[in-house]
């Protein structure tokens, strides 16, 4: 456990020193601009626009960081051979992987929390005081964070056995396919034979269902997010991430370094 | 000692435990379309490094030195064979607590300072915060980086990174130290400091295995050396044993001023200014000295001509190349 913590803390330090958190400046400018403009161009729906724009930005920026840094977590260490000295210490390979995973998730948590704060500040400028229902924005942000953790796990898995470029492609491909996983289950009567339908249904259950983490519509329109959805998404993310990281650990445990 | 004899000795279970024991270790890399072809990087390596000795692993570039070391450190996995360090299988990662490793051309997190990177590595050895602080400071001083400890590694030269690498390898006072090309990238002063550190480790009873292609370093430091060429161990033993210490002749260095007359020795001599150097069989030495004395020559030195480790090494490399060429010509 101590080894995982040490690697995770260093991964977070790396992200901070490599100025990954500078994306927050972009987010802050976006939110400030939106807060100023939205009052002039949208009457009565300022809050919806701010929340929608803010959550989308948190998600998109997070996905970019999770995908690109997730792939770089292991591949950069192998390319630059910084891994050699580390693996010669009493550190198991799976401990290194988990440390890297939690380090990036920690970075994304800080980043997402800072962006959520920015979103609330922008919201406060167009509508104050804030309402109790605005707390549901936090639920949406939490689910985005779960989604990002799952993307990091996938990126880590792919980077353990292929090139960084392909790993990004695979991760992005799985993400896009995962957005439509639920749709694959409900396709009926489009002229497909039963075998194909069964195959599509099987694939839909194998793919990570990223729609489980999307409650933006409900939050933007001021509807609540039931606790059951949050619990279900949390459990789903934990199980899926555990399976993906186990796969990554198995692959990486026998990987020959250059 | 010939390699086959070494293998027999290793199989004898009555032998006390060596610090590093390697048995029939081989590594093949797949290549080509679908990875169907195999390239042998290391073939059936069997050797043993005794506790407390400094062992030099010699070989030209691409001979299999780094492959062997990476196999020992579990950075790559063998196609066949086994190895043990301090009696434990190399698959046992806990054993890494007793091993120090300097990778070839080490590279560390460039966003960290030397102090931070050493502190980071020290954490994996379970040292307390106070112990870490003391050890890190001592190591920085030992490798001469005390004044540069707060500079990020991205601003370090190759030689400075090599020093950081050495410091992290011996930070936790390991029993066995494995150094892959430790002199690489260092200036003469740095090389001397590394030599001193290796000798200090030996004095403290540590086992040191280091790879190098700088033969003078090996001759100076090693109790024994192993020579690897083309992925195969070609010789193992003390440097003196390997090169056969019997003198191959004598060399006389002398000065001759004025007319040398018709001194027959001068026909074989090489002249540099007023100085002459001549090599001759040991049996002819005293007759030659008498002749030089008669010619009023000033004798500067008389030395034995011994084969060097370098000559032995070059002989092995050339033999290997000749064999490879023969195989290519015959189309096998």
C-alpha cells in the first residue's frame, strides 16, 4: 500500500510540475466569458446555459487529460526508461500500475473540483442566491469523475501492450462505442437476424456503458438525480475499473521492457 | 577457467551459496512478420559471482551484457534458465531490497531535483523520514552532487545523471550492487570517484557486478571477470588467469648518444628522439644488455611483455566475428 501511495503522490507531483493544471485557466476564461455573454443573449435560461456549458467543459477537458495522460502514464516511463530504476526497488509491477492510476485520478479529482468551483462561481454571478437544487450539479460532476477514472483505466490497459498512438485510438474508440452501448441492447426489428442481434447484445454488455455516468440533462433542467443512479454508477465503475486494471496488471507483469 | 568447467562447479551442491548464481539463462527476441523468427540475445549463460567479490562483465556493444543484467533485475524475462541472487529466485521482488541497480544511461524524472528523486526511491525501502534525510544527504555528498541537489534533473549533464544513478543504487546499503556501464559519460575525475566507490563497496563486504567495455577499469577493479561475446560467455576467471601471466618477452628502453657504431640491436629497435625501444626473447636479454653497456648506452628500463586483458578480449571478439563470417559465407 505504501508503494502505491508513493507512486501515486509522485504521479500527481509530475502532473502539477508539467503544468497539466494550466487547463484550469482555459476553463476559468470560458466560464467568465459565458457568465458575461449569457446574460445578454439568453433571457430566462442563463442558468441552464451556464450549467450545460460548464458540465460539458468539465467532461471534455477531463476526457482529454484522462486519455492522453492515461496512455502516457506507462508508455512515457518505458520510453524514457525512468521505470528501470524504480522496478529494481522492492516494488511489484501491479503496485506501480495502481500507483500511476490513482495518481492520475487524484490529479483529475483536483482538476474537476477546481472546475466545479469555477462553475458554481459563474452560476452565482448570473443567479444569486444559489438554490438547493443546484447541489445536483455536484452529483453530475461526481459521475463525470467516475467516467474519467474508467477512461484512465482503459488507457492504462491499452498502453501496456501497444504503442501510445494506438492506445489513444483504442481508448477513444471504446469511449465512443461505450456511449452507444445502451442503444445496442434495444435495437429491434431493423432487419437483423437473431444471431447478429444476440452478438450485438453481448458486445453491448462487454463495452463500458458511459451513459451510466451522464445525468447532465436532468441536472440542467433542475430535475434531481436519484441516489440509486449514483450508487449504481459508482458500483459499475468500481467493478469495471477493477476488471480493466486486473487485465492491465496481468499484461504488464510479463512485459519485456526495451 | 573454461566455461564448461565453471558450469560443473556450479552444479555441485556442496558449494557455498554465491551472491549471484545464473544457470542456463537464455533470451530470444522474436522479430519479423508475426514474430515468427527468433534472434538470440543470450545463449545458455551459466556463471556465478561470489559474495564479496567485484566481478566485471566484459563484452563489446551488443554482446549481451545489458540483457543479462536486465534479466537479473527482472526488467525482461528469460526464454529459458534461472538465476538467483542471495539465494532467492529473481522472481522474488522482495529480494530487491538487498540489491542496488544502476541502469545503463540512467534517466530519471526530470521534474524532480536530485534530492527529491533520491528521497522518492528511498521511500520504497521503508526508511523513516529521518533516515531518508540522512541517507540522501550522505549519498549526495558521496557522489559530489551536494551543491546541485536543488536543481531539477532536466538541467543535469549526462555525467551528473550518472552520479544520481549511482547514488540511488547504493542509497539503501545493498548487499549486491549491479552497475550497468557505471563509467559511461563520466569525465576522468568522475571515473576515479566511481572506482573509489566500487572499492569502498568491496571493503565493506558488498558484492559488485558491473558491466563495462573499458578493460583498464576491469583490470584495475575486478577480482574476476566474465567475457561475453555474441551472447555467449567465452571466458571467466581472474584477469591474470585469463590472459596467461607468462611473459612473452622483454622490452628494453635505452638512450644512446653519439656514434652507435654497428650495434646489431639497433636494427630491431624503434627510435623516438634519443630513445630506443627494443623487444626480444628473454633468453637474449643478458647478451643484449652487455652489448648496450659496451656501446655506452644508458638503460632506462627493462620490462616483461605480458598480454593484456585487452588483447585477450580482442582475440575473443575477432574469433567470434570470424565464426559469424564463416557461417554467413557457408549460408547456414
